[in-house]
C-alpha cells in the first residue's frame, strides 16, 4: 500500500524516518485517527482541526492548510482502495541531534500517514463489553493528542490482561476517561460525561454524540462524575472513533444494566448510524 511522508504519497515500504526523529525518541509529536466509511472520511475536518490545535499547543506548526491535507488524505484513501477502515496520521517536531529542549535552528516537522482496513465492532456494539477501573496516572495535559501514550498503554494492558475491552480511569473519586475513549453514564434519562478540560481528550465522537443529544432532546450534563455515580448508573457506555457508541455491561466483574445495553445507549447508536449515513452514505 501507499503512505504519506511529508507532502508526498509514496510506497509504504519507502516511508522511513530517521533514528533521531523527535517523535521516535521523545514522543514529541501529535496524532489523529480518522474513520473511513464507504471510502469517505467521517468528521475529517473536525479531526484536522484538533490535529492543528494539538500541534499548536506544543509549538509545532502544521506545515499544510486544512484543505491541502484533506485532499492529500482523500488521495491516499483512493490509492489504497480503502472502503472501511482508518487513517492514522502523525506529526513530529522533526529530526535533530538528541536534546530535550527544542532545536534552535528551524527543523521541518515530519508528517506521516497510512491507512488500515478496520471493521466496525458490530458484535461488541450489540452485546456490550466488559471494563475495569484503574487509577488515572497520566499527566495534566490529556487534552493534547500527544504521541506520549505510556499511561494509556499501561491502563489498556491491565484491561487486556483482565480480558476486558477498556480501562475506565479515575483520579481519586472522579472518573476521567477510558484509556482510548470517553466515558458516559446515564442516570434517570440524563447523559453525563466529563467536561472537556485538561484531564481528558475532547473526543470528536463525543462532540458528535453531544450534538445528537441536543438535536433529539436527550438531556446532557457535561461535568465531573464520581465512582459512586458510576456504580449507581442506569447505563454506561464509551465512545471513540473506532468503537463508536459502545455499551459497557460489566465493570470489575459487576454487571451494569443487568448485563445488557441500555435504551439510551441503543438510541444513541441508532442516531450515530444515521449520522454516518448522512456523511458517508449507506
Ligand atoms: N480519550 C482518549 C484518551 C483517546 O485516546 C480517544 C481516542 N482517540 C478518545 C478519548 C476518543 O476520541 P475520538 O472520539 O476523537 O476518537
């Protein structure tokens, strides 16, 4: 297949980066994962906007305009003949002799992207998935979609070892987010999810879900909620680019909603499906 290296689409086997790329050595860069349905990007512009914000926040300037980048990604999808999958895209500060401080001379940021076929998790979305709880040990800028993911990886590995789909992270009593997803509870018909501040990533899927709630008169509270509220919730679900609206039916071996996806979660899955069809066709 093909990959993007800086402004060019080249054979993936030729897309190589230097051993002193700062992304490789320090995780000094940012990334995005964009869903592709029917050969079309879902919320592509929103992902590129967040990409720009993440890179700005660590002082890397995106060397392409949004329209240029969108066109380049569209070309990549077409060349790779991708129908259903994802684009992975990252931007690092570039290649420079190893030193923690940013390079003094101007170095060119390194942009890479590739595509991957990736099915929708239909079975899991229907049945729901189990999760574990784990203390959130990450840094205080979780709003940046940084390549530094060790905290997230350790949490996800703990979930994997417990045979679970996701780790729900909490800082003390407060639930923050999953290792690679946003977390929601439903109580008395109200959807509750952590406000988008420095402690979580502002999910693009979260934005879509909150908009769908607004349009369909489903009440929403964007606020911190506690482990106790999680334990007493009527429904729990997570969201992400790859997992869409995913019911959580078990937490630390305790059943949620009698082990079944709840009605509000199912309603949001239907609305999300319609939104996919609106943007990308049937
Ligand atoms: N939080 C974290 C830590 C994530 O890694 C992700 C997935 N990228 C999300 C939330 C969900 O974000 P999105 O809906 O944009 O995929």
